[in-house]
């Protein structure tokens, strides 16, 4: 893919900015892939080591070595929107019913 980008960079300088973006995106994608693979390998190695160790040492390892970033689920905290308190009075119900009847007649 970057050969095409290089060709564009040689053709015009205006497209060179888009070439840089393409290269940066490729680098970012590759880096993310390597980081994810590394975190998976790290998790697997730690799991294999913990099987061989006594429980108290395993517990100490858990306290010393934080889990890889991708192993922790991302929690999105959504706070409920404050809904206004609705108080149904006899007048409000009557107005609503009249409005529905008018709408039904139209």
C-alpha cells in the first residue's frame, strides 16, 4: 500500500499530506497489533507460571504485576438522565384526553 502512497508523493506535494496520513495509519495499525499480541503473550506466560507457583506467591504476583490494558474490560459509566417528576393532576389528564379526541377526529 505504501508504494502507491510514495508514487502519489512524487506526483504532487498536495497529496503528500495524505501519503503521510496513510503511512501514519499503517504504523499505528501495526503498533496496535503488536501491542495486542504482546499483551496476549504476557497473559499466557503469567498464567502458565502461576500454575506452577504456590497460591501465596501467585497472590503476590497479582498484586505486583498489573494486568495488561486489553485484559481489563473498558467500563463506560452512563449516568441516568434526570427526568422531570411528572405530576398528573385531574386538569392535565382532562387536557390530554381532549387533545387525543381532537386528534382522533381530524
